[in-house]
C-alpha cells in the first residue's frame, strides 16, 4: 500500500488490490485534512500510465470539487502474425493506407493501431519481401469495442511468388520462387485439368523455390499459386495467381495487372475506372482477366492488388 499526500489541486494516490484510486481533497483550507475526499477516477493499474486529460482537454490531471474525470481508456487493435523476414508491411484501414511497419528477422510482426473510436472497421495487411515482391492484401472486418484492445493474432501472410518466365516450351523447367515465413511448408498449386500440387520448404532466411518441369502440362495457358503452413500448423490464404503459357499459346498482356491508370498504386482511382466500365468495357484496360466483360471477377482481382 502506498499513500502520497500533497496540497489542494494535487493528488492522493492510494494503491490497494489491483486498482489505484485518484482522489482530491476538497476545501483543504476551509476544513483541513478531515475534508471530504472526492474520488474522481478508478483506474486499473494496467491503464494507469496513460495520461488523463483535464475536462478542458488540455492534458495533465485536473481535479475539481465533486468533479468526475473519466480516464482516457485507449481503444486499440493489435495485429499479430507472420510475414517474411525483415519485410515491410502496410496496414490499411477501410481501404486507406494507415501505417507501415516491419517484421523481425523471424518474420513475426506485432502492430498496434491506436487512436481509434469504437466501431466496425475493415483492416488489411500486405507485405513486401526483400526483392520488392508484394503479397496480396489479407483483409478482415472486425468490431472494435470502446476501451478494449482487440487482438487479432495468427495472421499468416501468403508467400510472395514470382516466375522465371511467363512463356515456355513444353519440357522446359519453370522456376517458381519467393519469400515465406522461415522453414514454413510451401504448397505450389499448378492449374491443369487435374490440379498439380507440389511441396517445398522455405529456408531459414524465408526464401523458397520450386523447379517445375512443364512436360506434364498441355500446351496452353496455365497459372500457379502458393500457400504456406507454419510450424504451429496454421495455413496462409493463397497467394495471387501467376499466369504462364506453354507452347505456342500467347499470354494476354492484361493478366496479373490491376493498376489500370498506371500510377503504381491500386486504389479508389482504379476502382472508379473499373466501375465506370462495368459490363461491356469501354476501356479494355479495366478488363483484368481478359474475358471481355467487367464484373465481380475483375473487382476481386482489383481487391487482391489493392495498395490503398
Ligand atoms: Ca492506379
Ligand atoms: Ca473481366
């Protein structure tokens, strides 16, 4: 137990059990130490170090006779998970870029978003590996209650993926590579009449690769995507799909792109172009999957590449 006593306008601090009581002395000069003590706030110890605003909002601690000062209990969201070693992460709030953060050498990240008011938010996280390859955006919607830290843990960003070539002759080896969490299992899915799944393991520095012999594929367009499984058995969602052609098939120029106005960002401007072209496209650049229509498929590709 601790008891601190000072003059009018300052504080009594009385610690007992798991709470501290902030109290003021009323009318010190008039009634002396026997004065009524006005309890102005009850603050859990864990929140005690947060600044308590005065009623005027000017900061510091304000004590008044009979006044009740509510503590400024933070409303926060904590995002916790795995990306790639020493990678840069971008956090979006309702589609807008909110902040950037860094994962550690083991690919772990823990990001606290403060200064929130209670409400429902859609958060997104995307990562960029050391070779500047970006992941698709992992998004989720959550209710954030007042005065509580809402922890979202177990976020596993999908691996980044790159292909050595986009056009191959049948029998050529396609090198697939990227970054994942260190020593995670990476499942490579190649689309074909029967999906082909191959597994490999990321190295301790997070790099992964797989050499795929294309002689099992027919001539035509194909695609590859990956997902990872980390040590505790948690899976990521799939990475974006990367297209490639085998044989004489020509790879359409429009695939794997969502930056319609070519400003190196995928955001509301691209979305508005896409919506303007909804249905039969007036601007074919908005047809992100080359099927001559602008519909929900194009919309979902745009969301995959969203940068805010
Ligand atoms: Ca753009
Ligand atoms: Ca389309």
